[in-house]
């Protein structure tokens, strides 16, 4: 005599092999990204300079302009601190400030005092409204415009000799002064020269593009750069640095204003982000939106497809039960059990299929054929979801018992 053994329960937890099979694609992609990042960092770990750096051969560097100036006998000195820049100013010196917006209010005031006290030429590259108010008082900065080939439209000899150049960007006006304005964009100049003490002057340039290596040989950019930067025998190329000790000695009030009441805002945050990062972020955002639409939108109604093999109803029910168990969806499982039980019981009691799930129609019909109190019938057929798995199993047993009672009554 043999004894039948109950089948062991099947575990729905994924095996280590299944976990690896699911995650290996993501892990491989992550590994490729890490290797690519390390390789890129190793390749770029050598000498690397930023935008407008006279030592940089990159498209947005300015090595070409610096070499042309040196060929014409102009000495080019690169400085990265405010002390070096203010010490170097003099009557035979041109001071080029590539990032005036990066200077603190205190640094900007110090730089303005040093340049106005001498007869040097000072070139400011794209200073914003806050920087202009300190470095060139009386000048007003207008909104940014795209850079394009613009004719000089002025009497400045350097501009007339250079002709059309890639200008634009921030525009400047100096009401009530005898400043020379050139290269108007939408009627407002993007190059402004204002005379200071003696032979000194301050040049405001709305855009640095004409100094970039990739644009120097276009339009009259090279001629304009050589004449503006090479008017004196010495050129001090000031690249403001965030590590400059003078940047930490800015003594301002707690509300963000300095001793003269100027605010500490240097420029808009987006102006400090490289344009490539902005475009990359925009493209990634667009890709994420398109991916979300692709994954969430149905391209039409569901189509029933005949399976190539027959699947037993018990296997289908067991598979769905496994999914419910994995997701702890006791509410969905209880709703499925109650819906099926109400549909079968309605047929036995003469209730139509449309009214099978209406409590005030189904419950009286069922109560007439069973001895179960009305309150228990309502809880059993239309009650809340079970609190745990044991309550779900008990609900299934009670529904089976109720259906048998109605069937045999």
C-alpha cells in the first residue's frame, strides 16, 4: 500500500541565475560607462585650458589671437589673480578681463579703481548688468542677442578697418556720455569704448566669439582682435579664478550687499553653465519624455491572439495567483474571487448578469435561499479586502461554502 505525498509548494522567488540574467544587461552598460569615463579622463588629464585662454588650441580657446599678437611684437602675459592684474596696469598696457562676471563686488571695485587711476586700456568681455554697474559706472547693459556677422556702423578706425565681425551678445548704452558705439544689434551697440583719464579707455565687448580660435579667420574678426588688443606693447590677459585669495576677502553686509550698497549677484546662473551642458540636458529631457510617452501610450485596442498551445485553466489561475502573491495584491485577489462568486451565484438565484454586482438586488435573492444572516452575506460578497493571507484563504472557503449552499437549496 503506497502513501501519496503532497506536492511541495513551488517558490516564486527568483533564483540567483534569474537575477543575474535580468541584471546583466544593466551591469554591462554601467561597466562600459565607467570604462569610457576613466578612459576619457585619462586622455584629458594632460594640460587642459578653458575658454578664451591664450594657451588653448581648442575651438573656443584664444591661442591663435595670442600668437598673432606675439608675431606683431606685443608681449602677452597671463595672470589669474586680481593682485597680478592690478599691479600690471600701466600706460603702455592693455588689460583684457575675460570673466568680469566671476569677480566679487569687492574685486570689481578694486579693479575699477586701479584701471581708472592709470592710462591703460581695459577690455571687459561680456560683463552683465551687475558687473557693468561697478566696472563702468554710467553704462547700462541691455538683454543678450544672438551673435552674428554685423557691420561696424561707426567711425571708430579699428572697427572701420576690420569691417564686418561676429558681434552681438550683451549690448551697452551710455546715456549722456561721449562713448563710441559700434556693431549695433537690434539698434543697440555690442561694442562700446568710453574714454577714461588721459589716454586710458574702457572697451566693453558684448561677446567673446570673435576671439575664439574657430572664428578668428572669419569676417574681420582677426583684424578687430589685433587692433583692440594690440594698441599697446603689453597685453595682460586676466583669467579670473575662483581660487584667487582676494575673492575670499570680500567683506559685505549680511543681506548680500557690499559697503557701497551693491548687491552680490554676479550674473544669471544659466550664464555660468557651458552651452553644451544646456543642450545636452535639453536633449536628455526630450528623450525621457518621448520614452515615457512610448512606454505609456497604447497604439490601439488589444488584439486577441490564438496561442500555439493549449493552456489548462488551472495553470492560468495558478500563474495569476503567483503574480498576485508576488505583488501582495490581496485586494485584487479578493475582488477577483468575489466577482466570480457573485456571477455564478446570480445565475443560480435568477438575477441577471447586469445586476449580479449590485448589492441591493443580489443580497435579498441570496438571503432567500440560505440561512446566513444578511450582515454576513454583505461582508462576504461586498466586504473589504482581507488583512492577510490567512484571511484571504478563509474568504475563498466561505465563498465556496456559500455557493454550494445556494446550489443545493
